[in-house]
C-alpha cells in the first residue's frame, strides 16, 4: 500500500476558511476520484496552522492514474483556482509512504 501524506501550512488566521471551502467544494470532488481519505487532521502540537491528510492507494501507479484523472476534472480545476484566490495556503508538502510487511494497513 502507498499512503500519500499531504501537509498544508496555512496563512495564520486562514485555517478555518480553508477547511470550510475544502469541505464544501474540494472534498466531494476528491471523493469522486480518490475515494475516502484515510484521515484528515489539524495539527495540535509542533508547527501550527497545518492540515495533514492521508490518502491510500494500492500502488504508485494507481495514485498517478486517479490523481491524473482528477487534475483534468473541470470542477477540480475551478476549485483549485478558487482556493488559490482565497490565499489560505502558504506552503504544501507531500510524501509517499510505502507500508512494510507487518503494517496493519
């Protein structure tokens, strides 16, 4: 299994605005293409103003296919434009994590 760990750092004071827009407009589109996330979290300790979301895939090839299809979706393109214009996100980082043989996932 591949887990895509995506960490977004928000402009201070913009975390709730990001979450509201994402839940209303972005998440339904992602569910349509990617399925349900493993989890979606805000950070309580360490660097603040961060959202961490985890998405699971059978393989890197499946991730590439699903995300590629999503990036072509006009609804997703419109959401990304709207999100960028809102100016909520300051920095993005993502990591691909590969499960080991004894992992419960």
